[in-house]
C-alpha cells in the first residue's frame, strides 16, 4: 500500500486530507504536535499517529526514522497569528515563519530519502491565497505563505534529481476549527460567501480533492506549481470592475 504523511492532520484541512488520501488507498501517518488529536484522526482513517512538532528538527528526524518508504508528504501544519504589521514583534515573526516555512523545509529535508525510494515521491505544500493576494491585518501570515510558494518552486528543481515532485495547494476561505474564531459572525460570513464567485466558503474536502490530484500519478508531469483552490476569491477584482462600471 502506498504511504502518506500529513502534518497538522489532527484537525481541519489536514484531517480532511488524511481522510481523502485514506479513501484513495494510502496508509496515512497522521502527524501533529497534539497527540490526542493525532490518535483520534489516525483511528478514523485506519492509519497511524505520530506526535511531531514540525519546527523541531529532532522531532521531524524521529518521524523520518520510522519510515522506510514514503510516497507522499503533505506539509499542512500551519498557524495564524493575525495582527497589523506595526505590531509584529521578532517573537511573533519567528513563531509564524517557524511553523509555516521552516517546518515545511525541515520535513522535506528529513523525508526526502524515504520519498526518493521506489518510484519517486510527491510533496504537497499547503500555501494560501494570501500568498498571491496579501490580506491586511494578517501579520506575517501572508508573507509566510508567499515564502511557501517560493519554497515549492525551488524544492521542485532541487529535489527533481531524486524524482520528487513538489507542488502546492493554496486554499481560500475554508471553514475549520482554526478559522472558526474569525468566522464567528454568521451575517458577515453570509456576505463574504455571496461575494465569492463560487457562492460559498470552502470545506476541507475541497482542498483535499486538489491534494489528491498532486499526490497521485495523474499529476506525474506536474511539478513546481501552486493551484489556487479559493472559489474564485483571487479573481475578486472582476466583481470590483462590475460594480465600478455599473
Ligand atoms: N482555514 C483556512 O481558511 C485556510 C486558508 C488558507 C490556508 N490554510 C492553511 O491550511 C493549513 C491548515 O489550516 P487549518 O485551518 O486546518 O488549521 P487548524 O488550526 O484548524 O489546524 C492546524 C493543525 O496543525 C497542527 N499544528 C500546528 N502547529 C504545529 C506544529 N508546529 N507541528 C505539528 N503540527 C502543528 C495543530 O495542532 C492543528 O491540528 C495551514 O497551513 C493554513 O495556513 C487554511
């Protein structure tokens, strides 16, 4: 059976990805810094749990030790620390960049060897639409996701000799445990959904479907790409022109 590691899979989008990859026939290693959450999702998907803090090289190294072959790595673990740029401190800067950027790089470095065995592997990084369209008030989050996008392109080139493909999925507004605090006003959410060309907010399985494409051999000739899965949010300037001209 092919094997996949999904980081930050204890809830939200990561959990949705773990469910989808299990459905696709992968044995899933549910990696999260929250042990109870990892165990719960691992039981749901018939996979195994791994306690792993992606910012800690020793913790990521221990995860790599337990893998012989690996087909897919999904770098999904990420944090939001929203604040105006004027309030970003060296500590909050490092916290966000550590999980969102360094964590993805450490996992690629540590898992490249098991990924390169067999037929070659696929890495899928979870970026964000904010990598393309920075969102005011999100502190270092938008710049961190722009860095994930750049890391995706660079890693696609540098790891190609090991037959590892590297792509990214960039979600728009997805309803998860992590985003719930920002989406707690139903009236505002209704207005937001109406403004999206897709007419609704996204769900983890919308993102998981795109990850599934990059994970499988259907995408065998695709590397270094970032796919926006945002219900059309980033083409939102079109409604702007419609309103401005109307
Ligand atoms: N929800 C959205 O609207 C949205 C939009 C764009 C991008 N994203 C990205 O999707 C990913 C998942 O988002 P979500 O909303 O599901 O988040 P979430 O907060 O609901 O879940 C994140 C999970 O990651 C784990 N985690 C956090 N830090 C970790 C670390 N250092 N090591 C290992 N695990 C860690 C948490 O324990 C949690 O289980 C993130 O990379 C996020 O930036 C989300």
